[in-house]
C-alpha cells in the first residue's frame, strides 16, 4: 500500500470516518485535493484494507467560462478512467447570491446543497471532501485575524452532520492531516494530472492573501508552522 494511502487510512480509522462497504460520495472539483482523495479511497478499497463504494459529483459553478467547462470535461474523463459513476450539475452562482453573502459564500452553500442532494438521491450517507492540512492552517489564521475566541480555533472538523442529506448522513474530511505538498507529490508519482482553479491564484479573497502572502511569511519564521498548528488543535 502507498505510504500516503496508509497514513490517510490510519487517520480515517482514528476518527471513524468510514465503515467497510460504505457508499461514499466524493465532491470532485478536478483540483489536486479532490483528485488525490478519489485515488486514495480507490486504493484503500481495491487493496481490501477498507472496501468502499465510491462515486463522484462535480458542480460547474458557471463562474469562469471556458475554464469551468474544461474542469467539467476533465472530471468526466477522470471518472471514466477510474470506472466511477459521476453526477454533474450546473448552477449559475451569480444569479443565486443571497443578500449579505459574498460570491464565495454563495458558491460554497450551493456546492454543499448539490452534494447533499446527489447523496440523498443515490442513497449515500457519507460525503467526502478534500480539505487538507494547509486549509486548516489557513482557516486558523483567518479566524485569528477576525478576532475569534478559543472556540474559533477548532478550525475544520474531520466529521460533521451533512445538512440537507438523508438523516444520519455525514460530511467527512480524510485529508486534514495531509499537506498540499504531499498530495501534489502523490499525484506526480502516479502520473495523474489535475486542474488548477485560476480564481485561487488572485489576491482578492482573504483566504488567497493568507495562502499566498501571510502563510509563506509565517513558515519562513517557523518552518514547522503547519504541523505545530495541527498539534495545537488535537
């Protein structure tokens, strides 16, 4: 078994994220996190360590024109190559922004609503997304900047109820202790391509500025910033 797969499997067992034979719906964006997650769950299942019934769902937010359509086509090819069932949805997010919501908040609300709907229709009770250790560090820093109390340092939970899905459905995040760098290395070793969302490269949203400017500065001062943050939250 691949070293990273074994590491994620141990994390999943420690937090009771899956049971043998679970149906699991992976939210597939086409980015390195969700593509890695799919491959890792597939290897867990195929080697017999944790048999799962994996299926995929991709939502085209219709925000980036041809780039978003190319993401959708990539996801269709990837699902076909993996022999996995894929459900694709298209929502014009800009037309469904609620008062007081940012575009990013609207996209997140609609994305989770879509995943919950697909899971409910498919009779799946476990939804899996690819948030990883870098996301945890970013979230902690953002909450500190906004003046959170100690409760806010809880960052991202590995498992929580999946709102809008069937009763008892859960949202799980198996990659929370895996860095983005490890995921990219894993994909490179497997010769697996992925898509890059250009909206993550700009400096507009606060998360992007934390990711591209503040975290690199913190890691320069403390190279172990990310693992130190994870230890503090456990």
